[in-house]
C-alpha cells in the first residue's frame, strides 16, 4: 500500500523541485495526502457546510 502511494506522491512533488527545509516536507506531503483523499471521497463530513469542511 505504501509503495503504490509513493509513486503518486513522487509525481506530485516533482514540480515543486524538492523541499527547501525539512520542516516543510511533512506538512506539504500531508496536504497532498488530504487532497488525494478528498478527490477519492475517502473523507466523511460530520457537519454540512463550512464547519464540516474544516474538520477532516
């Protein structure tokens, strides 16, 4: 499972030309993962509207 996600993340991070600092890498990768989960409908909104979108 991790290896299949690695290929998709590698394609996403290539245009960013790497990470400048180590502290930005996990934050950026987490954002990529959240966007991928939203696209694949793997998140559940607890509340309708903006309040539900804030908490993933």
